[in-house]
C-alpha cells in the first residue's frame, strides 16, 4: 500500500491544499510550473536587446530599440547571407519549373506528331478501332502526368488509385521542397520591421565616471543624464536627441527640453522627428508592463 501525497505531508488538515499541491509539483516536477521573474532577470535600460549586456558602442533604431553596434551588424550580415542563399534556391526552383514546362511542351509536340502519323496511315477505319479506348493526350504527355501523379501520391496530396505500391508508375520519387520568393529586406531582430544599416542612430552616452578603469559591464552605475547628472536606473525611460545622439531622461525632456524644443547643451533647435523614446527596461513590478512571470509545462501522467 502506497501512502497518498497528503499523508506524506503530515498535516492536520483533511483537505489537500493548494500549497501542498504546489510543493509536490516542485519536488516531483510534473504539471505546469511558474516562477516570478525578479528585476535581476530583466533587461536593463542601457543593455543591448541581443547580448543583454551593457552597451559600449551603442546604436538604436528609429523605433527605440537599443543595440550594441557589433551585435546588430553581425545580425544584419547574417540576414543578408540567408537572403542570398534563399534567392539562389528560388532561382534554382524557377529554372527547374521552366525545364519541366519545356519538357511538357516537347511531349505535347511529340503527341501531335504521333497523332498526325496515325491519321496518315489509317485511310480507312477498321472495326477493331471501335474497341480501343481513345484518350485525349498522347503517350509522352501521359508518361509525364503519371510521373507527376506519383510525386503527389508520395507527398500525400492525392490518394493512390492502385493498392500495388510496387508498380513502377506508383513508385514514390523524391522531389525538392517548394521554395517561396524570399524577402529581400533585412529586418530588426526585435520588432521585425525593415531595418537598414543607414537607419541605425549612433548614441552618445555620458559615463558617470569616465576615469574609472573598471569595465562598463562590471560597474553598478554606468551612465547618466548629461544635463541633470542623474544616473540611469534599470527601468528608466530614456530619450534620444537625434542630431547630437545624446541620451537624457524623460524627466529632463519634459521639464527642460519640450517647452522650447532646444538642446540645452548645443542650443540646436529640435523637432518631434528628432526625438526617439528608447524602450524601457524591465523591473520586478507587475505594473511596469514587462513580463514578470515565466511558466513551463512538464509531462503529466493521468491515471484512470
């Protein structure tokens, strides 16, 4: 006799509680398991979307996604290589289809020639021809159609009309997979929108301690607003001034810049097209808008 889970927990309650069920799931690793993600597991506001590390040579997209220059360039280069491979495969598919079309035309011409020869030879109609089944296509076209039918049968698109799979006409043949026309545009790895190299905007981040010999990754406080001298936190809302590439806090933008639309450092006039709002970093609060809960489904055995 095997003791039940509730009996193993040795509680005074007569009910198998939710906390006991969650504890058994964690220990025995079955069912759906979920865990709250803390702020340490969230991307910080000054971290790259690809490497999840603090940026050193920072660039951003017009939509406000922050990247390390080297990481996003490698991603765009990889996309170009994949596009070149897909274009080559698509070109091969077109040439293959053109070859098949020419073969079908040639077979149709042979059928017409064969029909013409038969018509010349048969000046009179014999009685035996009434028992011959007449077809609308010739032998060459029929052979190609049988070949195409065998391919469709092997792929499961058409049901075989004969149960004898060993018949040569019904023998499945391998065929290359259909390749669709490739998308020739490189896209942002996060949003999926078209992105070119010239669309990347170089950023001018102000370090809190430029003289420090500690690497940027190892610093607790890395960058700050060049106007208010306020350091960036993990989930700070940052604003990019496109002409200079300076990154300021949204609080600074709302109080000092948006009224006159002038860069406080260079005195350059700004428009709303020159303003880019970077995507916020995550935090441990559910109200921040970031996903703060991760779940995983494990195998479950149901006993009936």
